[in-house]
């Protein structure tokens, strides 16, 4: 069995998934079916296989369905794990969801954050865990148009560029982070980490980039959801 890692993983799973609604409308996006299993189960198999054992689920939209799924996994892949739920009273954005969880569950210290609709290899989580907080996992891709671009000098993140057409190659935010509860002091209500916390840290050169060599996909649009389904269906023999 993999050695247990000590940092908990906060899983952002509260959004409505409107871009995927045309093909997945009966369940929230993290439960989108892939070869007979919900996408979230693949993520949790990924993390527990690397020894992660503490999970915080940040929920809002159809939270009861996600809780039911997670509870059903406690008999197998989560049998040795600690599980916590934080249900936002309203959609609070990525930053607001984390701040609400830290306050309501009285959490202090370092933690990892992942998006419940994004796949990266489990080894990437271990790489991020070994970094200095605050850090963002970044990957280099041929076209950053859909994601926006991260400007890096050495291992320091300098700035974030908005999405734009024909942006070319570059580094993008892979949606996985290592942060400390102190990064959220004084923060509450609805806000975005990507628009408020990260640019502020970058402007002070306090935000580190962790370059990842990983398979990466965000299933938030039908085309990429189908691509992930095909990848799983091929027994992961092809590149994502």
C-alpha cells in the first residue's frame, strides 16, 4: 500500500456545470458517468492509490447526490479515509467556498485543492504536496486559448493573462493548488481565488509554480468529457 500522505485534499464540487448540461443533466458534473462509474470515483481512486486519506468535499449544487456517492465508496476505496462535507448556503465561488469551509470546520494549516471536474495524474498531487505553499500546479500546452496563460520567471508566478483567441503555447493553471489557511484570513462571502487571491500573491512574488508532467483534462465541456470517456474506454492506452 502507498505511504500515507499527510495533507488533506479539498475537492471543489459545488458548481452547476452548465457547460456540460447538454449531455449530463440528471447528475452534478462530478458524477458524470464514465464507463459505468462516476468521474469523481476515478479521481478518488487516483488519490487514494497514492496514499491520500483525508478529503473535504466543498458542495452546493445537488450536494445530496455527491454525498450519497461518497458514502457508498466508504466500503471500498474510502474505507481507510476521513471524509468531511462543507455545504455552502449559496454559491460562493472558488475562494468563498474554501473560506467558508475553513471557518465552518475550524481548519487551520496547509491543504491541497483540486477541482472535481479536472483530471491530473496522482503523482502530480505528490509533487505539489512537496512544494512550498502557496503554490499552483501548472502544465505547458500547445494552445492556452481556452484557459488563459500563466507568466512564470524561474519558479515564481508573475501574472495571469485572461483567455483570448489564438493565444499560442504556454503555461496554464492546472487547477490544483497547495495553500495555507492563512491565505484566506479576513476573506468571506462570494469571491474567486483565481481573480482575488492568486493575482494578489503573484504581484508580491509570493506564489510558486510547480511544473507538472501529467495527463490533463477538464471535463467541463462535452467534447472533453467524451475525450475522457474514450481514454478510459481504451484502458488509458492513448494520450489524453
